[in-house]
C-alpha cells in the first residue's frame, strides 16, 4: 500500500485535538495495560497496520508478554485474559463494529459487572479515540516504519 497524505502536516490543529483527547484518555485512571489491549484489538479489527505495530510495541515496553499480545486476536479462545480484560475486549469489539453489533445487552452486562459507571464511560471514550486514530491511519494509509 502507498501512503496518501501526511495528515499530521495537512491539519496540525485536527491532530493536536485528537492528540489532546489521547492524553486525556490516558489520564482517566484505567489500567495502562488494559488500554493497550483495547487499542490493539480495535486496530486489528480496523486493519490499521500502523496502530497494531505501535500498540504492540508500546505494550511490550510496558511489560506485556508476547503470548498475550498474540492472543488478543483470539482472546475468546485463550485463558490468558482476566474477566475485566475480557469484558473490555468484548465491549471494544462491539463498539468498533457498531453497525453490525448495535452494542448488545450481553456485552454491556459484561462491562457493567467489571467496571464502575465512570470506568464504563472512560473505556468507551478510549475505544472511540482509538477508532478515530484508526480512521486516520487506514484512510490515509499511514505505514509503520520498516
């Protein structure tokens, strides 16, 4: 694939706004390891090569194991994730594929059992934010470094 435009240069104000949202999400109090799993799973679903590379690298730097990172794509079939992480991954899939799932009650029940009301809102913002980044990455074909 060929990169399209450099969206950072094309509209620095837009990217500064999205970057500020990313900074805010990271300060809301959710576990950094959970956020990296959510970012990785949404990026896998959306096919954002740049973000998959970025969040895999960031998760490893934060101490995440290769085994769990490889298991994110098949998290339902592995024993590697806690109930809280499973709930977050299910909610991530539901919201990332919203037109297909319509955020089913079963997935909401999973997060409601593991997260406070505030945490559910914060998690939803984190999922929304990575989906926004993915739309830039995929839409403009941002490539990971070789």
